């Protein structure tokens, strides 16, 4: 069987141009691979492959979380309605950064502890989904730390970090 290069050379000029356009990326007409003529292609491909494989852009925000204890009622979002709380008790009060004039009421966020002042405080493999039911500034119960982005219920905070910590750094994303 004749090599592809020999076959291409025997075609008339018009067909040769069409074939060159369709497969010219893979072979040139001297029978060499293009990377031998353009040595920068292979390193560029490797860099592109590594960047697209290992670069994972995060769509989440970073903030701080504190916790607060009962009583949780009344709330700034839903008043004295006890049905506002999820059955798993994973809820929170919104800090000023995400309060948005009350528009955050009912929003749900994925929350993960990423660091704390004391090593070993976080459970970084645990991500929880919480629901905003209150405003941190006006909550009946005072938070464990002021100025936090999200004030988690005791249950929610305990799921992602050691409950004895006053606050932790979190990664959160609206669902």
C-alpha cells in the first residue's frame, strides 16, 4: 500500500489543495509532522492541557461565620412562624454583607469551613446547605462574634467546625 504522502503527490493540483486544507493540520506534504517544523506547538498544547485540567475556578465567596443559640424567634424574615426553620436545623442569620435589605430571606447557601484561628477546628470535608431566616444585626440571640458574614445556628456551625470556636473562615455559595 502506498503511503499517504505518495498518494497525495500523484493527485492533480486541485485535489491536492483540497486535501491539504482538510488534513494539512496533521501532515505536511513532505511527510513530516507539523511539530517538527513548529516546535512551540507541543509545549503550548501541554500548558493548555495542564491549565484546563488542574485549574478549578471557584464560584464561591469567602467570609466569616459565627454561631448563635436559641431563642431564634422572632426573626426579621418570618416573625414568629416556627415553620420557617428547616427540619435539620441548618439555618442562619445574614450579616450585613449578604442581607440585601431583606432580599436574602429564604435564600439557601452551601457553606464550608476553610480555616480558623486554631488548627484542627474545621471539618473541611463537610459542606452544608443552610437557609437564611434572620438578620444578624437584629437577632434575638447575640452571635458568638460580631461582624460575621453569616451567623449559623448551633447545629449548622457544629456540622462544619468545632462548636467551641467563636468564628471560622468560610467559603459560601448561593444555591
